[in-house]
C-alpha cells in the first residue's frame, strides 16, 4: 500500500527502506534535467528532490550491512545475492551459460590447524556422538564447545596470527592449485591457460574456537571461463586430488615474535566432495541448491559466531570488560589488541580488526570468471525498482537523455524512536526486500 501512495508520506519513505533498521541519513538535493540530444542544451527540470522536503527531513538510504546482528533486513538481501551468485556459477543464469552445470566442480572445506585441545563433540561409528576428552557428553548448544581444555597452554598468539594470515594463505593455495591441476594434465603453466581455467567462489566462517575456515565451490572450465567447455581430461577426481596436494604444500611465513618464528598452513582436516554426491548433510544429495544455500548462510555472519556479541571495532581495550562474551573470546580479542601494539605487526592492523579476532579478509570472494558479481546483482535490482516506479507513476515518454546534478552530505545513521516504531509495523515496498525470485 505504501508504494501505491495510500499511506502518509513518512510511511512511504520508511517502507522504501525494505526493513533496514540502521539507515544512513543524508542532507542535500538532486535535480534531473532534460537534455536536447541534438544541441546538447539543458532544458526543463524533470524531477527535483530536496532532503528538507522529505517526511523524515532527510534522505534515508539502506545501510547494506551484511551482518545479521547489525541489520537483519540488509543481511538477508546480501544472503540472497550471495545465493544467486553461487547458484549461477553452478547451474547457469545471470549471464553464465547453463552448460556450466556439466563442468567438474567440488565443494571443499579448509580448516585451521590446532592451537590446543578444545571441548568438542567427537563422532564415533555410524555418526554417534562420543564424550569429549574432558569426559562430558556435550550438548550441541553447550557454551563450552570450542573453548580450550587448558586455557593457559592454548596458543592464543598463533590463533590470532593465523586468522590475520588466512587470506594470504588462500591466495597462495589458489596459485598452487592451478599448478597442481596443470601438472596432472601434463601441461606447463603457460599452456594450461590455453586449455583450462580454475574458477572458485568461497566464504569464510568462524569455528566456535574462533579460528577462520573456508567453504569453497571450485570448478574447472575451458580457457575463457564458464562460457567454454572444459578439456576432456578435466574431472572432479583430478580436481580433488589437486586440491588435496595443494593444501598439504601451501604455507605462508609469518612474523618472528620473541625469538619464535610463525609459519602458517591449513589444518589436517580437509573435506572435498563432488557436487551432486550423496555424502553431504547426513546423506542428503549435494545439489547445486544445497551448496549455494550452505555457503550463503555464512556470508552474513562474522566473529560474533564465536564471540557471541562483538560485531564492531573496539575503541579501547577497556570495553572488553563490559561485553557479554566468553573468556576464550575475550582472550583472543585481548591478544589481538596486544599484538597490534607491536611496530613490526602494524601492517596487520590487529587493533582495528581485534573484534574479528585478527581476520581482516573479505568474507565472500570469487575468481573473475566464476559467475556474476554482487555489484551486477545490485545494479539489476536498482534498475528493476526504477522501472517499476516509472511504470507506476507515469506513462509519459521519458526524454532521450538527462542531466543529473546532486549533492549529498552524511548527516547520521539510524531511526528515531518514532520512526523505528512505525518501520516495525510496515511491510517493505515492492522491490526493496531483495532480488525478484524469477
């Protein structure tokens, strides 16, 4: 109803946020002029928008925060976009040809090494749960899971530094993987680029112990990417073997701290499964949709999965005392803060990323030719909204060209208490809650 103009102006403006609870507030104006395409002369004013004339007194723009803990509505849009991005690289669509579904592809999970024994739920025969080393049969929601059996011997320094170097380790792995695939095909690196390409999309997830690990879809394409068929020698088995070898070989040299030199590798637990197998999710078939949904749900999570509450940077380490987080998470954050004071580690920006337990990489990344981009999906959604708005408000012919003059300045974030109350009672306006499902 808000989009049809039957509700008061403030409700229409809030409805257009699509449920965003922490919008960005802007002061300024935007004027759109017609342009004569023959002479280039600027003509009449077509549309004029001044923030002071809006019901909220300012232009409200979605925050687009990907974290569920910060803004559930914007995080849901991000999750849907990630789902479409992953899915289009698995079965085609949104600019990716459908035959990509026939390319060899696997779903792989890369873990961090051990930094000390933690409380867990080990599995036995037929998937039965066995007692932890502490002797307790932990419930799956037990807060003790992921915390050290002996915090005094847990290697907090290495845990934080591993997170800080996880992105570099992945980059080394992606280079090594291409070399291993080429080796199995009997090709040099230069000739390999003429025959095939390795594409991937991945997301980062925090384990309960606070260490980052990666979930990735990895695919072999032809030389130009998903639009060209892979060579006959490319199989999921060859790709799996190359992944296992590259993972075991790759390493990143870290800093030397107090006469201790750090070197970072992936953990021994590596899971690689061919997509459409039947050994995923308790025997469920590993379909394209299952993989995309599994990866997308982690795209909206951060370190709060491990810390419970900390989802924004710290200004002072004293803030830790006021946070409702576990002692394990508190020690990880404090370790990052302490290491961040070292001149030799300033390039890692550990204090700025202490709330992320040292990890400062992108949570979702992909290779250039895997599929569409999040930017392209956002642009398509914006174009769809503009088309809907134009169709709903006017049937007149738009000019061939327009000139836009705009000036906006940041005025704050969030909603007033009254705006928040009204927003909670609204349904999002059509086109603001995510990409159309068709």
